[in-house]
């Protein structure tokens, strides 16, 4: 990871580069900053810079063998500890290293919920357990492959249980030669004070709106207006910004599909219905459910518009323009059956129903329901 891949945090990057230039690298550093500000990514950029055979004043070269290994998280002198969901087979981070690389490499702003989601452990307790301390000691006792530093990156040390934290403290009190500890925390105040006092603190800030907005524009091609709006809602977190952006993109896709689908269903234009189903079917099962939830949301807004007040409608922009025209088709005479049909479809998806059949059935049902006249 290059320093240039890290959004903002220029002052801190400068300090880290200077420390390398002066050869005054503190052996234990605590990178503290809120979720989504890039702490872990920065730890990897710093490590890569430190090991690079060909660094310049601003960044690592990104091409030398050392940079290549660092960028794939396979450098033999760089070790990594992260929270895991303990099980019979998973006792230390190394048991999930391959999975971690797979999750982190495409997404260096990975959050803990993202990481746990990627291993299907959403409902489990993230922990760094005591077995990890023995593993850390063992790794630090190895000789280095390239004769320089051994680095131990510990992501979210606040997830260490008491025994693990006490053992880590012992290691920090008597660190092996040429060892660099980079502790990346989101909650410095949840760490043992004695650990914090053994480290040099690197405080990361939330990303300022203009920095975040520029990154969204540059990296994702968001329009300046979208980028500014999302940055405003993201409270300085790139991870939040990206999630909002993907929801934004999904909403745009779902609106387009829903519009085409309902138009095709109204008069049952079979060719068009099939075209829309061909667009929907290849999406993942989660997306099918999300699309149906979106559909329910639109129906709800139509009812609000028809029976409450326009001012209570939560939608804006294109979606609002659409429901202003569509709302007249959703009324007391059909809404209950419509909602019921969608809920049943959603439950069928849960049970692995074939999507093409399911959306075709739902299209027939929608045709029937949309043509029920408004009760007088
Ligand atoms: Zn290099």
C-alpha cells in the first residue's frame, strides 16, 4: 500500500516519513482514530515504506520485491493480528489469514463489521484471545528474512481479552531487538493504560468533508454534488461514505428496474416483462431481497402520498417524480394484496426459489393488481 493511497492524513504521513529518514522509529506505536479514517491502511503504507528498497522522500516505490510482498500482505517479516470469531478450528488470526487478505486487499478501509460479515460471523463476538500472545512471541523469535525490522501489526487491540492484553504488555515491556509494534485502535481509552503508556501515540482525525468529497469524486467518479452530499452525511468516515454511495447506486438501479417492471406489468407486455426479469435474475439472492424491500418502500410512499400528505413522503428527486405518477395505481383496493404478494416472494427467495419463475409469477400478480380500479 502506498502512502498516496491513503486519503488525507498528510501531517501524520509526513511525520512517519521523517521518522524513517531520521532512523528514529519508536518501537511501539499506537495509531488511534475513528472507524473509516484509514488507520490500518496507514499501518500497511508505513510498513511498506519502511521495507522498500527504493523509496523516495514521499512514498515507497511500489515495485521492488519488498513492496510487492507488502502489497499482497505476504512479507515474511510483517506479521498481522486481528480480531477473530473463536471456534474449535479458529484459535489465532493465522487460521484466517487467507480470508483476511481476501477481504482487506480490495478494501483497505475495511471495518470490523465488514470483516466479520465477510467470514459470515456477523453475530459472533470479535476477540483477540490469549493463544494469540504465544503466536506473537513465536513469530518475534524468528530471525528476520531480510535482516531488518520485524513488524507486528495488531488491528483493534481493544478486542484483546484481559489475559491476552497482559501478555502483550509483558512483550512491550521487554521487546525483542529490532521489533516494531503498530497497534491500530479505534478506541484508545479501552486499552490498558499501561499498554498505552508504552507506545507512541499517532492520532488520526476524521476526514474533513472537502477531503472526503474530493476522494469520492476522484476514486469513484461521483459528481461533485453527490460527493459533497455523501461526504456531509458520512461524518468523516470513508467507510461510511462508500456504504452510502453503494446504497445510492443500488437505489438508482432498483428505481430503474422497478419503473420498467411496473410499466411492463401494467399492460402485460410479455417481451418487456421478460427483459426486466433477465436484468433482475442474475443479481445475488441478497439483492433480490433488497429489491423487494425497495419495492415495499415505494408502495408505502405511494400510500402516504395518496392517503396522508405529500409533505410526509420521504423520497426525493427522480424517485419522487416517479411516485407522483405511479401513486394512483396503489390504493385501498389493492395495496394489501400487493404487499402480501411481495412478502411471500421475499420468503420464497429465502427458501432458494428460482428467481425467474418467482419474478414471472409476481409479474402476473402485479398485472392483476395494478388493473384493479380505485374503489369509489
Ligand atoms: Zn519498494
